[in-house]
C-alpha cells in the first residue's frame, strides 16, 4: 500500500491543509517462579480479586491509606502466554514467547519524589494521595520493591523504525510490575520506565534521565487533560545515579541523573508486538496474542467470530485515524512514529522527542535526529497509514483470501476517516456549526495565513475564542491578542475575516458569547511547549521541582486561565532565551 494522503489546496496559493479502591482481597496464590533472581525486594502484600465477583457497592469503596492491602498481579498474562524460559537477565535474542521475567534494578543513591498525579493515584489505582508520602510508595515506584504475587515482566516486540524493519526491540528499560484491577473493574498495567536492563536492552543501560522523564510525566498527563487518548503517568522519581547521554547524537556525551516514571495503561501492546511474531513465523502465538487482545480490549468483537481479526483491524484503523486527527488539532508531533511506538489500543504511548508546534509550520519536526523529516507533523497521517499497512501484513498469515481483500479495502478507507475527523475538529476550533460549502476552504485559508506569518498555532485558535465579532469586524486586534495581531499584518487577513464572519452568521441559534464559550472548551490556552518543559527541567536538575509541579497543575486545566501560568508567560510569545532550543533526542 503506497497511497499518499494529501488534501487539496482548495484554490489557495499556499500549501494544503496539513495532515494534520481498595477491593476485597484474598491471600496470594501466585508464587514466584522457582529460581528467579533479581535485585528488587518483595513487598509482601495480598492479591486483588476481581471486583466483578464481589458485588460490593462502589460508592462505599474507600481509597487505600497504605500499601498494606493494595495488590498487583501478573497472573492474567502469565497464565495465557509462554514466558521466556531463560531466567538470567542478559541481552539476547528471544523467541516463542511474549514476555521475559526481568526484575528492576534499584538506584544506588538517594531517591527523591519529583511529582505525583493525584488523579491517577486516586481515580485509577484506588490509592489515597497521602500514600505517596510513604517510604513504601517510594520503594515501589523506584523499582526497589515488587509487590508479592506479581512477577515483573519485559515485553518482547519488534518494529519498523524510520520505515525499515529493525528486528527484535522490546522493553529495553521498562518493567511491567503488574496489573491492578480497580474498584470500577478496570484493569490497568503498571510499568516502570528507566528501571534497569532487560533481555531487550540491546546496547542501552536500561536507564532514563531526569530531563526526558520530566517531559514524559508532564506530557502524558497534559494529553489526557486535552482529551487525547494516552498512557498516564502516576509518579516521577529521580536519583543521584550517574547516567551518561549524548543528548543530540552529536558526540557530546554529558552526565545526567537517572529517573523513573511509573506509567499506566490499559495495555502496552503495540503494532510491533504482532509484527515480531509474524516475522518469525510464530503463528500459533500470534493467534493467541490477538485473541487475548480482542477478548480483553475489544468487547464488541465476538471471540468466536470467524472474521474477528478483520473486525479488530477495522477498529484499529478507525481509532488510529481519530487519534492522529486529535494530535493535529492541538499541534502535537509525536516525533518517533515507529510501529513499535503505535499502540494497538490507539492511545499515545512512548513519549520521546515529541513537541507541540509553536509557530505554525507543516514541516515542524521535534526530533532533531530525524534528518529526512519523516515524522514531521504534516506527515503523521501518512505515517499512520504506513504503520497500519504493517499491521495488516502481520495479520495476513491468519487471514483467508476473502478476508485479506476485505482488510485491504478497510485500509483504503483510512484517509476518509482521517479527513472527516480532522475537518470536524477544526470546524469546532473555529466555532462553526452545521455543514456549509466552503468550510474546508475557510480552514485552509487560515492555516495558509498562519504559515506565512509564522503565527503561534495554539494561541491563534485560543485568541479567536476570546476576541469578539465586533473587534474582528473592525479589524481592531488588541495587543493582548498577539498571535492574531501577527496574522493581521498579512494583506489577505481582511478577506479571511470577511469570510469567517459571514460563515458565523449561518450558525443556527447561536450568539457571539455562545460561540466564544464553545470555542474556549476546545482550544487550550496552555500546552507543553518545549521551552516550558526545558525551564522546568533546568530547575529540577537543581532539585527545585516547583515548576514541574506548577506545569502539572496548569496542564491539568489547559482550557482555564491560571494566574500563575500567566505570570510565568505560558500564554505569551516564546521568550528570547528559548528561540533556538532543540528537543533532545536521547532519553
């Protein structure tokens, strides 16, 4: 499949529209595999039992005040999949399994808690926020302790990186420390990132540094608050352990500090999870993994349905198109859209050299190591189709000729799914109601002006949410609307304003105040721009975590004006000191 995605120019001289709880518990029955060795100690807690069996009243459930009766389990995975029989933790080629047992490697130096997500702790993990103040919590989230009854695992997967098959990849510095079933009956997989070597570490040291960990913690929680499907971050800790990194892959190796993020997701399976099995002909295991994923995460697909893999593929295609359209609507560039970084649940995972576009530019590339600009923001939709095609290739050994043809037709429908969602999102960003001929032109016209004037993407749409129609009619742009003022300098701005105001008049049963109120709920005032993250990182490296926590709070409410955020300049033009900042590559 080589089809390219490109929207028409709609008659404009510029570029096309870019592609853009504590539950009841039972005594642990799952014992550690005999002979396993690891650095982490065991935290002797009890095993959680499915809430679905207990018929208790959710409203009476209370949050855990300690980890004494809070539990994790790996049984759901180990009971289904074969585990790597090699018990020692050394880098190697692994076959005929989904996971290897691997224990986290604790830090040698003092560990400090940088930040915690109260929402993740209380709403997902049923833990009272005060638990984060305990030593047991610090030991758990730094990899020093493993909950008894859970066996830490590293996942084996492969993938296409920058368009080329890369062979075996896998969790090279991440450990799945267990699955938690919360009081809503939801299963969440807990994973430590930066917690030491695994059989999949290749030439890496298994560590993550504070710089990249701050960015991942803040961005995953920010994306959730923007309404974009994503993995979540529960906590971030930092040590004084030395970790050496070539930040920009330019030969300049510097000493940094090791850090660990506890991140959670419904599943960490990705396209590469299936690719590696298909590539090595492990088809029985491929079928087992697919059936497990469908049963656990795609309840609308019947497990006995002969076409279940086609139905599964159809849902992944649709959800992936929606996810990338959502990325585009907030100016988010993932940076490394390899198949091993694309979730089968179509959530945003593996935050590396990501970036939120500041000045509007369809060629924006946050990853400075992407010399060919493969993963530029304007190419993300095309990359989504490339990755879905690789997913289809992995499924093909399990499909008959009729199913292969049907799946290929589903993939061909991806551009329409993407365009439809993209158009709806940008119409909402402009406050447009209903369908009118010329809506696409109106969107493309504005983006053309934004590109020519290098206007700030986020603040242009936000300020359109705040400015009144009368101010626009008079072409009187107050200085406070600095992004719009930049666009107003273009000679075609009056023409766009005229078209926009005419279109707004066609909104049925609408008013200017309702328009602004509606637009303010979809156009954030704050996103995690690179300079903001860099400012927080520089302070955190001096053990001043105040800005990390300020950004965390602000980005939890990205649509609301925040006095401390305004004082910090988060809604202002990029400060001069940050104009030449680059997003680091290594993490």
